[in-house]
C-alpha cells in the first residue's frame, strides 16, 4: 500500500488537537454493502467527535458484548488478523459490538433467525426481534487508532458484511445518526466524510475487486500517520 490514509490537515479539521490525554477505547464499525451500494449515516450536529460527518454505523464495545450469544465463526483470514494484539474473547466482542451498534443506529439486523430471547442490556431489542448475531457474516477489513491529543481516541476495527446477511432491511434509526441511506461508491466518496472514512471507502472499493488485498492498520507513529498491512 503506497497511498496515505488521508490528508493530515483534514484529519485535524475532523478532530482538532486538544492536548488532552484521553484513554484509547475499543470500538467497532460495520460496513454493509448491498447491490453496489454502501450504508452510511450522518452524525448529528451536536456530537463532540466527527459532528455532521457521514460515517459507517459503529461505536464503543460494551460489557454485554462479551456475554452475548452468537452463531457462526470468523473466516480463517479474519481470525488470524484479529488475533494480532487481540485475544479471541475480545475479537468476538468487537464483532458483536459492530452488529449491535448497526442495529441500534439503523434498525438493520445482521444475523440469523432465532427464537426470541429475553436478555438484559444492550442486546434486549435485537434478541427480542427473533435474531442471533452471525460472526460468519463478517469479514475483518481494517483497523485504525485515533492519533493522540484528540477529544476522543478509539482503537477501531472495521468489519464488512454483505447485504445478503440482513434479516431486516427497514431502516429505523435511533436518532444518533440524523440521516441514513445507501450510496453508490462514487456518490459516497463525494459526501462530507472524515479522512479515515474516505480512506476506508477507497479500500473497500478495491477489496471488492481483490478479496485477497491486505487489510490496512492505520496508526500514528513519531508524529506521522502510517499504514501497516495486515496480511
């Protein structure tokens, strides 16, 4: 990979340096692709981080993601990439966080049909809808760590799912995203995007043509953004 992930000037505009020493929190994102289009949502104007930007559904890992039931398993390559600096129980919880956050923010269910179950916490509505998350529907495609000094810092893992894995296709957002829509690739690239999201859209577009493409790990080392390929 020879191209840079994004323009550093745009990165600073997306999330200005505050000088704060913020902890890095685990987060997960799900890129859902259907009929040549990608699912995007626009963050509400009042957000401290990436306000009014179009992003993929996603958010922080929660305690309940470690305990949530699931079916299926990662493909061998995704499992190998996730094992880098991430124990299996956390890798599984990250993938489940991506599915849960997508459901909460868009109403779309990635998973398989299952008898409705009564559970506590963040998975209550998902399981009550008669679904169970399916890890085999997800492919691990990228990782990015927010540079230091920002108001929020995340170690974000990006997963991809095909639209065929959707049990529900009716969009019903929670309000965290003030607009949700499917966009063709070229149109998505023209949205008001954070630098990292623009980079990932380009990567996914190339991955659809080359599934064996290495997954990028975007990080900040000695004052510069670096991209390390995950084989």
